[in-house]
């Protein structure tokens, strides 16, 4: 069973315990029609398609309020392109809009937040919304991850996995004691935005909770390395290294509880392996990535940017 399926199954029983009317009745009965507009300009067609759908979403609350949050999501995926009978399709614009409506026994409440982003597709899974932006040619896809509890942008990720490759930290106390580490590596179609903030940045490492970003660190490298297309030969892998896991792992659980996360998430190393000879290692101390203690390949540097 996948991480998202297990999470949803564990919460479903709690949701079923919510107070419901004694007799079945419609709490929500709506439609979300899709639409298409095609305009001819000579031999070329301008095509605008918006696909809409509803999904339900269940998650554990970490910010107070109901213990279990139940939401109705309106997902809109808008695509604009040019094509013709003798012309290859040319993408113009791809955007996603997701509006979250809390659900109670009385039905759908007013919209709580709206997420809007550049991307081709949106997928809800537990506490996260992932907006995928597809790659083309040498570009790989990148996954923008948002909180479905408050709509906050958390990070972008690349690599294998349904939302890119992550490493996670957990502790007693539930989802509020959850930390995520993720990386985004060039080249992707979103690099101009995701890697903005430092010259020659090719990677960003993000540290976040399920509801807010904590740190965002750009990894820069020599221009000669970039121009040689070295990144095309890399197979990045993000891991956590600790005394108990000296060889690295993508999941660490701290089997104790503390109200101070600085005392829980500490004494580890975040390791991003690019190839056999190229590794970035950053200590995690007191719930923070300690950039001044990092071990870096020659010519590499770390730049902290606003999360």
C-alpha cells in the first residue's frame, strides 16, 4: 500500500464517526463542467481547454480546530496550445487552480483557500497537493507541493516518486511532528523560478513541515561544470544519515515526544548524492540546516533564500 493510501485509510474510520443525518440526504450536489474554445487563425488553431473535477480530501489537523479535516476540492486544469493539420502541437500555457471547501455534517462551507500555479496536472494526497509540471526532451518533471491544510507552498521536488524524492523525519505526537526534506535539480521547465536567487544555482534543498516551509537552500556550482552538462549524468538521491543509520535512509522516526522540535530534530546529516564522487552533506542541528558546517565538492556553495 502506498504512503498516501495508508494515510487515507487510517483517517477514514475517524471521518465515518462524524455526526451525520439519520436519513440520507444531499449535502452537496453540484457540477463542474469542463469547457473548450478553438479559434482558427489561418491554418493554425488556438485551443483553450479547462478541465474541472471535484475530489474529497481527508487529513489530520495540525493547526488546531477539528482533529480530522474533511474537504471538498474543486480542481481546475487549464491548457492553452496551438496546433494545426500540418503543424506540431505547441504548448502556450498550463495552469492549475484548486479551491478547498471545508465539509461538515451541514454541507459545504465557504472556500477556505485557493492554490494557483503553473503546471499540467494536480493531485491531492492526504495533507499535500502536488502540481506537476512535465518535462520535455532533456528536462525532467518537477513537482510543486502545497499544504492542503492552509494552502501554503512548501517546496518543489524532482526525482523518482509520485511527488519527487523526499526524505522524512517523524516523532511521537503525530503529523505536527513531521519534517520533510526534498530536492529540486535542474534541468526542468521551472528552473527560472525555483532556482532564482543565486547565480549558477542548479539545485535547491528544502526543509519543511506539512504546513509551512522552514528553509530553502540553493546549491551553486562552477559555471564550467554547468556548461559541460554534468547534471545530465547525475542520479540524485537524498538521504538522512544518523548514528543508527550510518548508510543513509529516507525515513527516520524519533521514538519520543518533546514540545521543542529543536530537541527532536537534531544530530543528523542530510546527504544529497549526485554521483559516486559528488556529494553534498549538511548537518541538521536544532531543527535547522547548518550551512556553515556543510561538506561540499570543490567549487560548490550554499546560499540560503527566503522560504
